[in-house]
C-alpha cells in the first residue's frame, strides 16, 4: 500500500488499467475456449449427422402411394407387364393366391436398422416380408425372376411424389417430372425375423394375456379387447452390405433398400370367415448403427 501511495498518479492509472486487462483476459479466455469447443462440436455434429431414415412406397415415393387397398381372395391374377388376366393352358383365368406390395426403407449414415411390422388378425391373413430388387426394364426383371411372374410386382410411379423424402441415391435417382412403370423382384427367402408376441396356443392371434408387456404397452389398463384386434408384432434386424461392388450404400453414405410384403391366406380357413373386418398394418423402422 505504501508503494502505491508513493507512485505518481499516471503510474497508478497505468497499473489499474493493466490489472483490469488481466482480469478481462481471465474472464474472456474461458469464454473463448467454450465458443471454440462449441464450434468444433458443431463441426463434428455436421459430419456425423443428420441420420435420416424413411419408410416409403416403392422408389421412395410418399407413403400415400403405398396402398394395400382391398384384397379380394376370389380375384384373378394380372400379368405385371400386359396388365391383363393370366390364363392357364386351357384358357381359364387363374385365381389369385397372393397379393404383393413393394415398399422402401432409405436413409443416410446407417448400416443396420430394425424393421417392425404390426398388424391385427381380423381376416386371418399371413404377412411375409422379402427383400426385393428394382428394375426399370421388364425383361431384365423377368430374367431375374427366372421367368416366374409370380415373383414380380409392378409399380407405376407418380408425378411430384417425393415431398416426404427427397433423398437421392447414386444409381437410383428419381425424377418427379416423369411417371412410368418399375418392376420389383422378390427374393427367394423370406426376411429373417420373428413375431415377439405370438399367442403360443394360437399362432393366428397376438397375445391375449393382459399382463404381457406388449399388450399393456399397446392398451394400457384396457383389458376388454376383441382377440383379433390385438396386434401381432414382427421384428427383423437388417444389415446393409457395405463391401465392394455389392455395396448397398453409395459414396454419399445414402442407401435405399426395397422390400415386398406378401399377403397370403388359407382358402379353407377363409370359408369360415363370414363377417370380414378391416385389418390395420403398420411399419416402423429404427436405426441401430
């Protein structure tokens, strides 16, 4: 203090300013470091994300075009190319034995995802999911199907149909100004997966045990639910091929994978179904890695 009193006024002012700047530096330095860290974190976030994941109709079109519609088990087969009835060697129209619907899962920065299907069982339909490949040329699709047209789904694209998912994938780009047919060929083996809440005493129904986790998660405390309205939950974990020429992920880390939902039924069982109700079917997807 004595030294401070002995200093001149100008020296005192300079010393006070120096102390003030020192305090300012001590305060600003942590703040600058915080902003520097935030900037770096933002850059890392930008590299790793966003991780988009979509379920859409075929060719990544809006979900409204994934239309299961009504299923008439007494209908007749339609040729996917000519759009005319299929006839046997005697010229008789062949009855339909299945219905098939193509859909897509696409996204970015993802190598493994979980696909879930949930459906009610009012009509006792059986739902199976297969991987599928997309073709713009029918002859190429037919060759890939081994000339078995029962493995081919025709999908007519729509104008301005990518409002939900604008992701472009190298080698599978869409053009919203053009509409035309695409063909999807289903694989030979069903997608690996299983029902997680199937009734052990009746595989046509979901679990009716009201204390079961899946039931309580769906309905909460509601216990008076008609058995066929209890949804069955099917789950499959799908890993994309990321190696070599067969890679399903493009250079921008985007992907689009196609699937075909196959709906079948037991004809004898259907004869006992006098009153028909609508079934609800849902798809969900979750990124795993």
